[in-house]
C-alpha cells in the first residue's frame, strides 16, 4: 500500500477533490463536534485520533497521526475513520464495541501491501464526557515491521496504559487549576469581607461619636428646659398667691359693701388662683419625679401609709373612712416617689364619690408570684426563678369609671367628670413614680360600683 502526501490516493482509496485538476479539497468538518480530549491528544507523542459517537467521524487528530498518514489535519477532520486507515472497515465493529461497552480494545491488522512484513496496530479506548458517559473513541495507531502479532499486542497494551496515565495526569492538572481558581476567589471574597468589616467598624465609630455628641446636646437642652420650667413655675406661684390673698381680704373685710355678683366674682378669682397654684405644684412634682435619682431600699409600707394619712385632715373621720387591713409589708422602693404614688392613689379613692356620701376606702396587700429570667444553665437552657411581688389595693365605693374612659385615666391633665376640680395630674404622677421604681399601677372598675386601683412593688 502506498501513501502519498497530497496525492489522489490514500491506502488505495480515492480522496475527496477535483479529479480533473488533481486539487484536493479539505473534507468538511463534523458540524457542532467539539473534542474534550483535544488537549491530551495534541501533546501525545504517539499518532492519535478521536472519533465521535456511533458514526466514528474524526473530531480531532494530533500532528503525529497526520505525519503517519501523510495528510493535514484539515484533510482528515470530518471524515469517517474507516476511510482514512488501511482496512478501516474491519475496525468499525471494534469501534462500536468500545463505544457501547466503554472497554478498551486492541487490534492488529497485517499490511499485505508493504514490502516487508508489517502490522498496523490499533489501541482503542472510550472518550468520556463530564458525567463519565462515552461520547466517542480515541484510537492510537502505529505501524511495526518484523514483529510478531503477540509482541505487538503486548506493546499496544503498554501504550494504552501510558496514554491513560497521561489522560489522568491531564485531568489532575485541570482539577488542580480549578482548585487554585476557587482558592483565589475565596481569598478575594475574604479580602472583600475584611474590607466591609473595616468600613462597618468605621461607620459604627462615627455613628457612636454622633450619638454621643447629640446625646450631650440633648442633655444640655433638657437641663435648660427643666431649669426654665422650674423657674417659671416657681415664679408664677408668687403672683397667684397674691391674687388669692387679696381676693380673700376683700371677701373677709369688705363683704358688706359688695353686692352678690361682686362676691361671686371674688370667689371665682380665689378658686381659680388656688387651682392654678395646685396645677403648678403638680407640674413641679411631675418634673421632680422625672429628674429624681432612684435608689431602691426597703421601705416600711405600713408606717409610710399611716404617716401619709395623718397629714391630710380630709382623710380623717368623719370626713372619710379609710381602713387598712392588717399590717402592710416591707417593700423595695424610693420613699419620696412611693409617698407621691400612695398619696395620689388615696386622694383619687376618696375624691370621686356621690355628693353627700362619706368616702369609704379599703386598703390591703397581697403577695403575688412573679416570673423573672434567671441565670443561664448550659445543660437546661435559660432557667426562670419565682420572685415574690407585693400588690397593694385601694378599693373605693365611688362612682366608678366608664369603659369608654379607661384609656384616659392615666393621661396628663385628664378630668373624667364635669364637676372635677382637680388638675388631672394625680394618677399620671402616680404611674410615672411607679415606673421609676420598676413598679406597675393599674385598676379595675365598673361604672356606678366603685374602683379598685393597685400598685405592684418588689417585696423587701
């Protein structure tokens, strides 16, 4: 068999070309065919070719194969394998078997056309895709002379092992490159994360600085407003006391020269001045509640309650009937704030009764369990401990509170009844004083059936 480079004959077969001019056109490439083994085949020192699928169309050849066959790569690509090798038809069945089973095979074909005894030796193994499924066959071709068929078969087995090792090395290099790329990406991500942390820390520091500056300004402003309000409230009381005093002098010393309308007007002036003075005192009390430093200490609630009652003549018989059941316990509180809170709750209890009825108030205390978070236990999670609280009740027989007015009870300057002469600050002060001590104030009431206000404190 004679092989001519660029000639019109390849192993006795006609090439594709113009028969009139002798010009050989390169065969068409397999449309859409892409070889995954090309990098391996290209570097292989032995003549190698890759064919695709069951058609066995050539998808890639290396330079060694082109040199052996005597054709260029463009002349071989896209042709069926059977058309480019000696006795290629005999290889089709073997190629099918390799493609179908995925098992490597060898084949030796005697070259009867050669002057000296020679064999064409084939080593075939499957080309796999990314999922390890066969997509074609890789063939290594060699021509030997003066060697027996058995010896050449052994050589071909060794060649297969070498090429497969080469393929494994290339795969390992590819995986290593992927790993290096992933490491580089991770380093970039870590660097970006670190940069973000630095930026966040800087922003947090700046935010903390701004908060500190604005907090200090706010404190200064609040201090100035409190000083201003205290000064205004204090200075307003002096002229109010003057108005009240002069109105009372006119009523006491010149009532005989005043007609009924004049006396009524003076009574209203004195009453309004008195009420304004009470309102200013309540505002000052509320301001003191907000500003006072709170340190909780044990307070004898029974003694404090009886001392408060003794300072108010209107709460003594026969004006009122206030009964303290048993001995009130010791609680944790601030004595000043607790005094304001209890005094306002008692005042509220005796104030709102039907005209002509003597107020009756019942005061008692009870222990109530209170659940608070306890120390963390690694074996059991967050434990909770029981903490006793004292709830003090003030039950009156007054007019009660309508459901529609329940939300208004603790609002500032709220008066629920048309005849109410109070400032509407008492219960607001009581709640705020309780909150400063970590206590709570609430009530139960039904219109026409009286009310039960309560304050809940820590047990002393």
